[in-house]
């Protein structure tokens, strides 16, 4: 079995076949690191790990059917399989990304993982932050660094808050939430084809500063992101230094892995301000449809406010894209609501949830669904009593914004509302909402652009707890 069979990455390369005799010679197989992985023929055999099946479609590594058959019939554990890859493929580039993809998707709720050993922390100020941990930059200092790095760009999109109540967004009990699909770097440069966006505007060397600038400008207490493919090398270390804790759940099979030079799988990330909240529980979900796991995920975290003791259950998700999949989005939404209801019921009676047992929900996501779709109606009709915060911007309080995403692709122009912040209307109230930029601000080439790093606009809301009656 040659190295070419494992490392064949070209589009026209063929997987090398092995003969029956060669198959016998590699059984048993002894790894260089000292792992012997043979089993008797009558041993109980488990099902082939889905991660290995997925590798057949990875353009960086190809496997023959004989090779996969061997791993199935010797029942090799996934971790040993990864160690084998490390001994054959030099770590770095595709191998590092493969290692991350395998280890991150091997469990429905994996623990936080450190970045791969050869990861070059990016952007540069992240390295400085790691080198001198006693004095990390403040948000204001980091924002100035971003602005300095972007000094030659067009003016950023200036947006104002609409204040709905007299609530103080700076109080210790207020909750500022940001929802944002930041556009995975591999998709922006590879698969998404933004025909009116200059390639220079899509470079990571520019976009990373624009994304961080947006976050630092509004400084949310809770940050919910989709299409994150630079979690370990950028967002986790930078935001950790700013006082956030985070959780990340990659997609089981991310489209980013189809792009040459990718940075690993994209997924959902949830960050919260450690000085304001403590985490009581956190789970990563692989959403199901008719009890069959799908490629979409969610991160759910139970938080308790340090100053008031009040709890809130926060979720971030990214549902299936494309027209024709409305039924799947609806089923995924129902699965998410079921998980949330179970988690809230689990914690409602615990002492940690005091005072009071009413735990509100905050659900952020790119639902890939317009307001007329069934999944939107399911959330509206849910017994959890959910409401969409951005309807508060309309005059009647009943209408969603005209758009949360605006892009031009080869198939045409897309201007629609797909992103939402849902909240428990009986327990929380909306105090302020960040307005949408105008068409003139966005510009004729739409999004992304030199002024804005994603094809989706960020949503930012300030919430507060309603006073209990009686």
C-alpha cells in the first residue's frame, strides 16, 4: 500500500489498487508508533465510522475500497487511524486539517480542542497576546489596531440603535446579543462566487480585521456566529484574551473541506463574557430529521448572570441552505426546539436556576428561511412562546426587515431575510435593536465588500428581564 494512495490529492489522480496478496500481507498491520491493531476473524465488528466514509470524498486524500474494507474488518479505533495518518502524512496543510476534522466531529459534544501544533496564530496581534499574557489588549486597544490595519479601506457601515424602552444597555443585568453569519473564508474565496466583489476584498488578511472590528464595535455579552472556519487560530485566542469563553461545533461534513487550501471545517461558535456569566451546561447538537442525523449543528449553553443569578438558555444554529430543502429546515427546527425544551426543563428545578424557575431562551441563527417558510411558523407557534426581535424595527412591530443578506452570484441577485434572534417574550423584553444599513450604504456591488466582510449583516439586540408580576 503506497504513500500515493494515501496522499493522492489531484483532481485526476487515481487511487492505487492493491492485490489480494498485498491485502493479506498488511494483515496484521503494525504501526510505526507501536500500535498493533489485529483482531480475530470471528471478533465482533462495529459499523464503519462515518468519518472514514467521509474521507473518500476529501479531495486531499483518497482511499481505495480495499483500504476502507481493511479498516472495517480490523475494527481500528478512530484515534489509532489518525495516528496512522500522522505517521504516513506529514502534519501540516491537509493533514492538520484532516486531524482537526476527525477529532472535532467524533463526538456530539466534544470538549474544546487546542489548535494543531503547527498552527500559526493569526492575526499578528494574537501572537503578541500569547507571548505576553499578563497584559492583553483591551477591547478599545484592539479596535484601534483593527482600524489602523484598515485605514485605507472605504468607510465602514455606520448603523444606529433604535431604543424601544428605557432600559440601560450598560447595566449589569442587560444582555447584548450579536447574531452573525461571518462567511467562511474557504467559501468566500472558493464556492460562493460573489461576482461583484473584488477578490482583494475577500482575502483573509483583510476580512479578519473587518470581522473583529464589527464585534469590537458593538461588544456583545453573548456572541453567536455561523460559518466559522478560523475558530482555533483566530477567534478563540483573540476573544479569550478579551474575557470571552467559547464553544465550537463543526459541521460533520463541511463544504469548506472541498476547497483547496482550506482551514478545516466550518461550524457554529458561541461566546459569552466571563465577567458577566458563568456556564452551567453546554452541549453540541447534530440536528436530526426523522431521527436521521444531518449535516447541520447547534451549540446550546445554559448561562447564569453573576450579578442577578438569573439564568438564560442560549443557542446558535445554521440550518440547511438552498431552495427545495424547506421540509428539512422545518424538521431541523423542530429537533432544535425539542432539545431546548428538554434542557430548560432539566435546569428549571435546580437550585442553580434561582431566583425563579422561568428560564428564557435566546436562539440565534442563519435559518436560511424567509418568514413565510414552515420553520419560521413553527417557531412562532411553539409552546415556548418565542418572538423574533427584529420585528421590533417595523412600524407595526409585526414585520421582519426587508433583508439580512444581500449578494450577487452568477445565478442573480439575492436580497432576503434569513437571520433571526428569537427570544422568550414572556420573560425577556427588547430594549434596543441595531438598525439595518440602507441600500445606499451597502452599495451597488452588494455584500461582501471592502467595507463589510460578510454577505450577511450582523444582528444586535439589547435585552432585559421582565419584572415578575405579583
